[in-house]
C-alpha cells in the first residue's frame, strides 16, 4: 500500500523541504509527526522547495497506509497543514510520477508595502512594463536549455525543461503573478526566471537579451534570484489514476 | 489646512485603534511617527477598531499640512502602512464626516486550517448552511435597533443603525466573506452579528430567532462575539468632495 499526502506550508520559518541535520525543514517536521504516530517513513516529494518558498499544493508519498490528515494536523506546527492523506495506487511515488509542477510568483506592485503581504509577495515600488513581462513569458513557453537560470554548481544530466504554461496575471488591484508550469524545475529556476524578467520589466534588459539566455547561456549572464517569499508551489500534475490532477 | 490619511494595518499585534497608556495601539504608533516629523497632532479616525481587528481602508485626519506617506512609512512599524496622505477640504474630519463604514468578515471553511490564514480568518471546520446565512444578511439590511449586538455597558444615545449592504460572498474555494456597510457601527456590532449568524448557519438558532433580535432585544439573547482576527475595516464612504469614495 502507498499513501499520498497533499499539503500546504508557509515556508518563512523553514530551511526548505529537504531534511538537514540541525535545521527546521518541512520534511523533518512531517517525518517526525509520522514517526509519532508509529509510522517511521522516508517521504518522497514532488517539489523540493528551497528555504522560504511556500507551498499550497505540495504532494508527498510514503509506503504503507495513510495516517488520517486530522491526526497528523494535531501533531504538526501551524505553518504546515495536511490537506488530505489518502491511499494511492500501488507503487505511487510523488516525485518520480509527477508529470508537471505549477509555481506562482507574487509581486505587490504599489508604492506602499502591505502589512498583509509581508513574507507573502515581493514588493516592487515602481511600475513594471507589463507588455515586456508578457513577452518574456511567451519566450519561456516551450522546450529550452535553462542553464542560465540555475546555479552553476548544480549537477544535472540535462538542462532542458519543457514549460507548458507561463503567463502573468493581475490578481486584484495591486498584485501581479507569474504562473509557470514545467515538467520539472531545476534549483532556483523559477526565481532566476522572475529576477531576470523583472530586469526586462524595469527596462534594465531587453526582451531580446532575455530570449538569448534560453539557448544555454551561462548563469552569469542572467539576472538575480528573486526572493523566496514570493514563490509558491501551487500544484503537481499526475497522470489520471494517480490521484487528483491539478 | 487639513490632512487626510488612508491606511492599512494588521491588527494582530495592536490593542486596537484608540491610544491607551502603556499599550501598543495604532493611534499611538501613528501619532508618535507624526510627532517624530515635527507634527504633534491628535488624530480623528473613521473606525475605532477593537484589539486584533484589521483595516485595509481606514481613514484618519489631522489639522495642518499632510506629511508625505513615504516619510511616515519610513518611521512606522511594518504592520501599519500609510497608503496616502493628502490635503483634504478645510475642516474635514475623518470621523464626523464619514457617511458609512464597510467591514468584511472572513471565514475559512474547510476541514484543515491554513498556514496562510493564521490570524487572517476564522477557521470553521464544519460546513455552514449558506442559505441560512444569506437569510440573516437579508434581514439585517435596513434600519434596526441593534441593542442585542453590542455590550450592555456601551453608552449610546440611540441604538438604531442603518445597514446599507449586507451580503455573504464566496472568495475562492474555501473562503466565505460577509460584507456589511452601515452609517456607523456600535462596539463589537459586526462581530456579534457574525457570531449570531454562525449559530444560524450551523443550525443552532433559527432565522426567525435571529430576526427577532433586530427589534432591540437585550445583548444576552444574541450569540457570541466572533473573533477579531476575521474582521477588516475595508472602506469609509464620504460625500464627494471630501476625498476618495469607497
């Protein structure tokens, strides 16, 4: 038997997903809660989020029967919540079986910061060129070599990723969001894409220069990594029959 | 000259709007920031929010020239932000001139709590009867005696208030909101209305019993005060010519 866990967390007080000795991580906190119910397991996860990154639709799995979500929530700190915990098809693995991950990056675009967006969005005081941002999103769609958008020390067999969705959307008066879905993301990829797009949106880089990066240029030619607080793992897509599609 | 201030605050760490010796209040923090710019003033305010209540569209005023919003924000803690600070018509008074206040109450309605709604919404695990909630909102619209919905010790000349808007609206999948506007609100009025409506929505009180309270029944017959964390002062309405209408 295999269990599938759907969960939400505020990444602000976590050193990311992956268990690390002496650090507070989402995996560490969850595996401790599971162990406390008598279920010592190692979790597989769809998106190994970095320190400070949030999740609204993270998916994890472990061998064995699911522990009721309410029971786990009673053992978890308030910044992680189990949305559901259900039996999955035999052999389901949240990481290996994921077909695509959907991320959202939130920008607060107005002169004043907001007490309600502290740690929840990147604050940009100055207006952005929305057309330039959309031109970048359009260039990103499709299959490209994203070497420029992940730290050079990252060891990958291939640097190509297939972006199935990339679009900027207005959310209320003052929030602008990038929605981006790909088969998988390399480390920091979503945040370096945002950081570089913001250079284009504030007229410090041309759309053409952005597009050129997608052909496997080195990391040093791309822009900065946008802060973690604006990034959310929104959903993970699986083939039907492997649980909820998002 | 008169200045009008529009502001936002997360009420979680404040003992309410009104200055109190030895307590951290929004008025206290703002008047200190104004004093630090060399403008010692006493603020008038449209909505004297209670401890823990949030504001997204609070309006205050003071005699004299406005201090630039960016200058005040540099002096204010992150849980209060000045959205704008502008000259108002001679003699403008944020409290006296307000024609109506609009509040919103947010409920998170799903089995699991949310890391992103901590201190921002009241969590209700069990489903609510949406039709019953709407029937209550409909009854509340119009002019009624709200004695049942404010603490008995409150000294008021009149207990009648005119509710110009009251409706429940779905916000996303799991958030249900009451929007309520009245000429003015007595202390705790919005929260006791919500607390009593929630009894109706969970079948612990009839719609008829709710309606009967609107004829000046005593406080003891109404329901509990809903927690402050779900309540937001959204906007204040003024006659045109007295600044932005909301």
